[in-house]
């Protein structure tokens, strides 16, 4: 609801010269969503549609996620709530479906390869990622270096011991100057007991928030 300022209304005896000349200023700046991108490579990982919130230590963005099934070729429409036409519905049985977490399908992510399956493999990813991230941040945002130095060990300590029970999603890895594949920031998912929902976590200092 929009409330207008309580300007005094002119009395019948008020002349035009005495009438208040206040005007409301209307902002021309607006955006429709926030996209959270991997700071290392710029890949989209999730959006504000997932309703992310910072955890109590402000180390990770956290959001709820669930497994969905979507027809191939209609991923964007389905996630935006579009309804299929009668003709499309009749062809549905002939079209393959894709199943996965909602944010994974919406942003065309994949499970991290090579797979993170235990503490050792998680630590290997973390060592490679944080090394590349620190180099990038030192060059572009040196004032953020201490923040990452402080948060990164806490992130690794929290998730490495649980790695075998978690799932990890991200964009395609890139090769560094030495030809070694580097996986950018990832989304860590803790599965709930129902097997179809989970809690997603993503390292905040490794993200770019872009308003579009």
C-alpha cells in the first residue's frame, strides 16, 4: 500500500499562490530479480526465486530446494508456472522428462565432476577453488581478502566431514593455465529424510549478486 504525504489541503479562501507545491518523486530504478553467480567464472547458480537467506555466521546463503520433474524443452516455462496447452498436454507422454532439484534445472547445473564423495575429495575441490578465488579477489577486490581468509576454513570445516552424505552442484569446470580442471563455486545440498527435498548452502564470499 502506498501512503501519500499528509500535505495540508487548501481552504476555500486559499489563493492559487498559497497552494502547496510539493511533488512526489518517482524512482526510475527497478529490477525484477537477483541472480547469484559464481565469482570465479560468472556462472549462474541460483536466483532470489529460491528465497536465499544468510546463515547465522553470514558464511553461506541457505535456501530450501526440492526435486521436480520437467519436460525437456520446456524447462523455463515450467519453472515460471506456465500452463501447457491441450495440444502440448496430449504430447506430454511422448516427451522425455528431466528430474532434479529445482535450482539445478532452472540454472542448468550438474553434479560436480569428478564427484565429491568424501572428505578428501571435498578438501581437494576446496583447495583448488579457494586458491583461484583468492588470486582473483586480490587483483580485483583486495579489501575482501581477509573476509575470505576468515570464512573459507569455517566453510571447509563445516562440510568436509559430511561430504559422503551430501550432494554438490555447479557449472562446468574450466581449465587453468596448466590444463588442470577447476570447479568454481558450488551449491552443497543436505538431503531431508523424505528423499525429495533438501537444504542448499553456497559460500557467500564466492558469489556475485547481480540485479536484473
